[in-house]
C-alpha cells in the first residue's frame, strides 16, 4: 500500500513585484502534503548569475537577467532559467507557457543544474504576442523526482530552424507529491 499522492497547480499569473525570489501557494486538487513553493531566477552565461524574477497578472513568471533583457524566460543574451524549490520531492506533470516567441525548453531536476538536461521542442504559435498558451506534458520524462526543478529557455540560443529565440512566461505548473510507501509510515508510527 502507498500513501496518497497529492496533486497541486501553482498559478503564477498574478502580480508579484520584481525580486530575486518569490513564494507561491499551490491550489491542491487532491491528496495531502505540499503547500508552498520558492521560485528563483537565473541567467546562465557559462555560470549561474542571479537574475530578477517577476510575476504578471494574466501572464506568469518572467526573468530579467541583464540591463537590456526582456521580461521573458528567454535564451537571447543568456539562457534564462527558473529554479522551483518545492521543499519536498515532487514530479512535475506539466507546465503552461505563455508564448512570446518559440517555446522550446530545457528541463532538469536535482541538486546539480547542468546534468540530466532534457530538451523539449515546443511550438512557435502563429501568434507570439502573449495571446497563446502552450501546455508541455512532462509526465514521461526520465527525470528523478526531486524538490528542485529547473525550466530553461532551451539551452543553446537561437533555434536552428530559423524560428528565432525562445521567449515565454511560465503561467503555471502542475505537480504531484511523491508518496511514501505505507511501510515507512508504519515504521515511523512505531517509533512514537
């Protein structure tokens, strides 16, 4: 028997002032567990440089990683990424992106940012003015469940197909907590 997993949706399409990190509360759709999430922005130009993170109503999370940088998660100038710290192991099921350009992403989980990177070719909607939202399913990725997850604008710069740089805001994430086997709960209760 396994303890029930909880599923949460974190909606970032609310106004939060620019900062190096922001906290969000998830909306539980089932189960028990996870409550808050800490989010931090970075710009990668060979090493991780801190950046500014902001959340806009109706849009989602964007990164500013340089003087003239736009307020998207993008790979123009630096490969922007957002670190999600859930405080406990989770599986990220899906991410919803607001398209301001191509929506190719790189995803990884765990304590090391530059290993097990998985590129996902998104789409370039016909409208790149923020009016289109793209859902990316992450449920079948071969990534380790972790408390730390990163979503990058696809590492490597401009798309080789001539579609331009990746530019998006992260509107929401759906995650599931990782259930503990019932034996762990029984063992823990026996110690009390």
